[in-house]
């Protein structure tokens, strides 16, 4: 069968590449045309547009690149019709992909969505486009089933790709001694800092965490460097604070840590999988105004995936004006010194992970897709 896939970000490239591999395993005649990245290209097929030419985030970047976005739509529509696939598979990236879903539906092409856009958090009205233009939705969080059920739209929960990646992570047998030797670190216990991946995100969060590090002199704080950033950014933000940065070793760093200070996002789930107690720390621009905007526009009760999946507070979330050196230090101290508090959090992790199922997300999704397509 022929598969046209659109992934517009680095994470989408990763998840789509795994899906492509499993589609090939289940369909010996699989052929691909796609918007994506290097990982998808490695699986074979025709790469039409790299996600680096598509990832415009924020109002101004979108405005300044409207001509490029329009060109990307025209190219996607033209090639979709030329390729005439058995299915269009969309991976997150809703601004672009929901428009492509509408176009495909108008031309009689079946539409599958792998990894739902986060319409349960904001822009909830997009659910009506999903219902109208998407034939099958393959979700990765159990709470998404309940969200879509409110709109009378049945989805297929296939597990979570992060679980796959963590189960297959490298250097799982690496010892603490080997890790610190490789990265020229001290032998003090490690506290991991996962301060986000975007430049402005790091510049808002990391100064708070750097101040906290000065209060815990019996530990060494180590930053998980974002792959999209350089050491120069961390040097600029740290402004002389002595904190090491390691790149390309987030899972290894977490594995060797006794606690972590984590920005919201997938990192909170990764930290939970590795059974490391954490404090969720997040700041956006505009101070208290940012908190008001969150309360008005974001439709979910938590900002961390751990709490969202559990449906209750497993980890403390220190957001906006509540994310200060004092509040973070107090919570970190509880994690380090209160055994009962720490063990309660770890028990909550076990509950969350049990709800996600085991590895095999891409395999389950591919198997379902092939089965559904063969029924047409």
C-alpha cells in the first residue's frame, strides 16, 4: 500500500520513522512519500520537505513566513493527488495537518491521525474538524479517549511512544562511576536539571534553578543540554554559576540522578519512567498575566503529563510566580529528606506507567492501520 505521511517537527519525525518501520514489517509492499526529516528518510521513500522548513512557532515567525507556509500547502496538495495514496497519515502538527485532512477528505483520500494534537489543552474547537475530516485517530494518552468521547468520537489508544524510546535507550548498564568519568563530573550525588529545549524557555527557567543549586552544596547539579541549543547559551544564562552541561545524554543523566528539576512536557513522563523524584518548574513571559492567560485559555487542570495521566497531583507543579528559588528549594528538600514523601511520589509513577501499557506503540498502531486499510 501507499502511505503519504506529514510530520512537521523533530518529535514527529522520530515517531513517524518508528511507525514507518513497523508498517514495512506488516506490509511488504509499503511505499512512502512524506514531509518529515532525516529519521523518516532513513526508512525509505520520498522526502518532499524537511520539517526544518516547516517549524514556524509563534505569531511573528508565522507572519514573516506566510509565503513559505502557503508554498508548503501547495506542494503537499499537489504531491498528495499525484501519489494518490491508500491513506494520508498525519502526525500531530495541527495547524498544517488539519487543513491537509480537509483537503484529503474532499478528494476521497482516507485520513489517519497518529498522535493527536493537544486540542484537549487548548483550541478545543478543533475537535469538530477532527470529527469531520479524520477517519481514524490513534492516541497515545489514555485520557484522550475520555476527551474525544465527550464529542462522540471514538479513538484508538495504542500506548505511548516515549515508553518505546525509554525501553530501548542506550547505556542502560552504565554505572555512576562510568558516567561521571565520561563527563568529567564530581562524585557528589547528581540532581538533573531539565530546563526545556527552546531558547526563551531556558532563559526564563534556568536562572531560578541555578540559584537553587547554590543552596545544596552536598550535591552536583547537571543540565541536560537541549540538542537544538549550544553551550554558549547555557554559559550566557548561568553567568558564572558552576553547573555542568551534558548533551545527548538526557536518559543517562536521569538514570544516574537522585532527583530532578523538570520543565513541563514529555520530560516529566521520562523522569517518571526512570523512577526519579521530580519538581516541575515552569515559567512563561508576562508574570502574573501569564498565569491569567493560562487559566483562561488552557483547558486542563495540570501542566505535567504525569499529573494529567493520573488525573490527580503526583508531582508538585510550580508555575509562573510560584516558581521561585524558595519554592523550588523547599520542594527539592522534601524530596531529598522525607522518605515517605519520596516513596508516595514513586508509587504514583507506577500507577501512571501501568495506565500507559508496555512498549510496542508504533507496532500496535501500524498493525491496526494495515488491518483497517485491508477492510476497505
